[in-house]
C-alpha cells in the first residue's frame, strides 16, 4: 500500500484518480481549497482543504506521503497561477517532507501551442522537471468531457459547432485516471514524459453527429472556424498521437454510458 496525495483531488480527474487508488488498496489524501461537493466524496479518502497559493504549511496533507499526483487546474489568468506559484509552493513543501515521487497530469504537445493556458502548463512541467522529486509527466489528449462541453454550450443557442479541419483523439477521464494511478504505483521509467491518447481520431463533425445521436439534441451542426492559437494548433494535428492510442473507452461508448446513467 502506498500513501498517495491527490492534489486537486475534488476535481473531475482528481475524483476519478482518488476512487481508483482507493479501489486498488492505497491510502489517499485529497487536497483542494474546498471540501468535495455534497454526495461526491469518495469513501475512504481523507480530504484536506488548502490553497496552494497561500498555504503556509502542508503538514496535514503531506505527512507520510510516498507519491503526489497533481491534477489541479486553473483556467483564468488569476487562477492559472496555481500552475506556477502553486506548483512551486507544493514542490518546495513536498521536498521538505521527503516525498520521493511526483506524477503530473499535462496535455499532449502542450509546449507547441502559444495559448496562455498552455504556456502556464508548460511552465508547470518545467517546475516539476527541475524539482528534486522523481517525476513522471503524463500528457493526455482532450477529454470526452471537453468536447461535450463545447457541444452542450453551443446547443443552448441552437448550434452544435463542428470546427472545420479539426480532428481530435478524445480520451475518457476514467482511462486517464487509471494511467495516473499506474504511474503513481511506479509504472514506466522515472523522469519520463508519457503521452496518452484516446482510442480513435475523430473529426469535430463526427463527434458532433455522435453527440446529437446520443442526446437527441436538435441543434444544427454548423461548420465554424475555431479562432486563435488553439484553433491553429488543433488544425495542425498537434493534439493527435495515434501511435499512443492507449485509452479504451471510445467517445460513442462514453456517451452511451452517460445516457444510460
Ligand atoms: N480538459 C481536458 O481535455 C484536458 C486534457 C488533458 C489534460 N488536462 C488537465 O487535466 C487537469 C485537471 O482537469 P480537471 O478537469 O479535473 O480540473 P477541475 O475539475 O477543474 O479540478 C481542479 C482541481 O484543482 C483544485 N484547485 C484549483 N485551484 C487550487 C488551488 N489554488 N489550491 C488547491 N487546489 C486547487 C480544485 O479544487 P478547488 O477549486 O476546491 O480548489 C479541483 O479539485 C488540468 O491540469 C488540465 O490541464 C485536461
């Protein structure tokens, strides 16, 4: 049994990692600013509330921890500091507590896109590589949830966006969580960056059609041009890693399972 600290352990990925780690018999501490939402706490997990940006000590979270798994997120300019200042604080404390190993969740080819969010994630990767902890970085492709969020938001205005020229390789969070727990258990070589992708490459139009079929949405599938750095990155194929299609759950299977739930 390993004691794992899941940083961001109440988030979408963090919750799935915590659940799988408990299931495999590990002792799990989950760190976040807020307690888990009602009904979403995983039995057996010890939840600790700390802000990575302001915490003065991490004693409650770090005592006896063997490995930390970082699944935090910060989308806005202000919250993005969790990737820079937050990671620096976390890694400094982890080194002081003698935590031997770290696993960081990142994004495939994150250093090849000039989006501000990607630049701060790249800085976070650097902080981990430069830390004294034995670090493994798991770079994943886009989650099924991300794609679905785009369709759901568009459909509120009657449109299901199909971004022209964009193909993605979406992956299920449960697949990512399983790989993160394997990695926290020591799978793969130390100081390595792994890339993990979903089982198939799909165009946005194909994903839109699958989403409409699964949800019964009447939204109009509309070809749009995705603007900005992320549009250029996605159109270039930078988000694809077909040679590492390790995820098992296809987008269609994931949608069907959600509709049944
Ligand atoms: N979406 C994708 O397609 C995709 C693809 C590849 C990789 N990723 C990566 O996956 C990671 C996790 O994403 P997610 O969707 O699981 O995020 P999420 O659901 O927003 O969860 C983020 C977690 O971080 C915690 N957190 C945020 N700021 C914090 C702070 N200052 N101190 C302590 N805890 C803090 C949050 O809890 P509190 O708010 O309570 O603090 C929450 O537990 C991100 O790093 C993202 O880059 C995402």
